[in-house]
C-alpha cells in the first residue's frame, strides 16, 4: 500500500501523504534552523523535547503506513507544543477524513513561519498539492532537495511527487538517492517498487519490494505492497497469500482486505469480494477506513453491472461523511455517484449530482484554489455528459473551457484530462486519427483511455493495435476503482475475441 493523505481526495487534486521529516539532535526553539544544524537533514522545530519524542514515534509508524497508530503520537506532540508545525502537518497526512486533513493542514500553514526553512517548504508543498497547484508543489520540493541534498526524506518527497505526475524515470532517480543516503530507509524501497511497477518493470519492482520486506519483516505493509504487484501481474492467488501475511502480522491492517477483494473480484468471486469488504467495514477504526470499504462495494457492484446497487453503496458512504459535515468527502462522493449514474445513461440525473458537488464546494470554507478546480472539473463532467447525449456543440464548448483552464494551471493531470476530452469527442464523431492522437496524450493509468484507444484502432481496422489496447484495459488489475469497473468486462470480452 502507498498512502497519499486520505483516500480519494476530492476534485482530483494531489496530496502527498506521509510527508516526512528528519530530526535534529535536540529540540529546536528558534524556528530558523539550517541544514548544518542537524547534519544536513531537515530540522524538526519544537519547544518541547517530549513533543519531539512523540513526533518521532508517530513518524516511524507513519512511514510504515500505520497511519491510524501514528495519530495518538501526533496528537500528544501537538498537545505538548501547540505551535509544533510539523506535527500538525503529520497529523493532517494521517487523517482518516478530508475534514480532519484540511483542519490540520491549515494549522500547519498558519504555524509555518515558526518552523525551520525545510519544514516550511514541506508544509507549503503539501498546501500546493491540496490546492492542485503542481507547479508550485514541484518548486517547493526542488528547493527542499537543493537546500538539503543529503536528506533522504527530501529526495523521497520529490520522488513521490514525480510518481504522482507519472514521470516514473524521475521518480526512480530521486527514490534511489534516498537509500544511498540512508540504506535502512525503508519507505524509499516501497515507492521504488511502485514506480518500477507503473513503468512496467516488474522484475525491478519485485526486487525493491523484497528489499522492503527484508528491512522491516515484522511490519504488514511490505507484504501488502508486494501483494499489489502480484495483483497487477494477474497472480491473484499468490497476491492473496501475501495479503494474508500482512493480516497475520496486523489483523487491523484493513487495506489488505481491500486488496484481497480485488483479487477475489478478478478471480470471478464477486460475492466473496463483497464479503471481504464487509470484513474491512466491520474492522474499520475511522471514517476513512469505513468509507473506503463502502466505496469498494460500489466498485464490485459496478463491475458486475449492478449500477443501482453501486449507487446505494455510494449513498451509504456519503452518509458517513455527512454525519461530520465532511464537505470535501461529500463532494467527492457526489462525483463518484454522478459517474455511476452517467454510466447508466441517466445524464440529467448525473448532472444533478455534479451540480450539487460544485455548489457544496463553492459554499464551503475550502480554499479558493480548490473552488476554482471544482469549477474547472465541472466543465469536464458536463462535457462527458454532453458526449453521452451526442450534443457535440455543447461538449466542445465545455472541452475548450477545460482546456484553457488546464493550460493556465499547467497541472499535468488536468492537461491529460483535456486531451482525454478532445479524444472522446473525436472518437464519438468517428474522427479516429484525432481520437488516437489525443487519447495517447491522456492519462494512460486510466483503463478507460486504454479501452477507448482500442475502440479507435478497431474502427480504423487496425486489429493488432486494437487487441493490444483492449488486452491492456482488460488486464489492468488495479485495486478496486470505478474507472476499471466500467470497462473491465467489456474489454475482456473483446480481448478474448468475443464481440463487445
């Protein structure tokens, strides 16, 4: 498992989770520590030695992806030193809900000037990520590496950022630097494994995960991460065995239930997959874990074509967030629900969900940047609905609005979505050459785009290329995700030679 803040942060913004720091040899009270003060590492600024100890205990757990276990230590650190900026940031990234995340992130930002320069850069980078500003986020992480070139966590954070931007060669470069500086720094091997996996280099991915297991054999996450590689490779029974190892070490490591559910689903055991997700729900220690289990149930239902059942699961997930008025999570749920309803070709009903999501964000206390991203995403959603309704004039209008916004933001994820919209319009209008050109520049980690490329090549009469993309879409083998659920069965039928 890798963790980027809480699950499914609203509005496709990127938040780098488990932001990490290096510790000084003693508590720091000046707020202006330099790298030289801590052996070239990012300082930790606190007025309390006891707070620092709690922070370090929490950080160790957090870096092992035991976020829930880390929370009590970060809370104690904050209680001992209410001006502990890094503890607030750590608490944000360990949050189980969107509401908690933003509350603690905002406190960290308010305290940033009381921290060291390195801590301030980390806080601002996380804020930029939450706001969907990839340009600023990269700038802060690059400054961090330049200021602390001998800090493994600085390289890790930049590498994790590049991973999120799907620049896997750059991610690997920085992530390899981290264990050169600190050979026992295990998180680097986890992210290296995922980076190699996403690049299609399964041999190096397996080597990285095995090293990860070697470093911390008594922790659950290394086995969970290795299991996810085996899941991706289609070795479902072997994957389940590794997930079971993680659960033997820590029965409360609920993400492994999520992974097992995916394996069971792809083995054709959807009822067993739902039962596994129910176990996850029963064991949930916070709203984030419960909501993830319910989301998984929506995915399993969608995968089986039971879209009404999927909508009901999303309603249950929404109700969990509604109890705490978790606006960002509620808005995300409405987005997911709208996408499921759109898959049912109920475009006007889907539009109502997207409208509610936008209105909810615009009337909230979330940042203006997030509100601007929500407004931009609304054009993406309305374009998709217009394509479904074959209203291509409206679709092109929304696509152009989205393209302009994406180009202004220079956010790589948004630019990929702009190309996706252009490709989908071209595909619908049977302009297959342009469809291929645009979709090749869209997000290749979205199996729907692989499926669409298969459709375009099939329509052009290029059977070999069509088969290639249909097979890639069919065997995407991700953790439970709606994008995959919507196309998996169709792609499998076509890839197997059955008319879809």
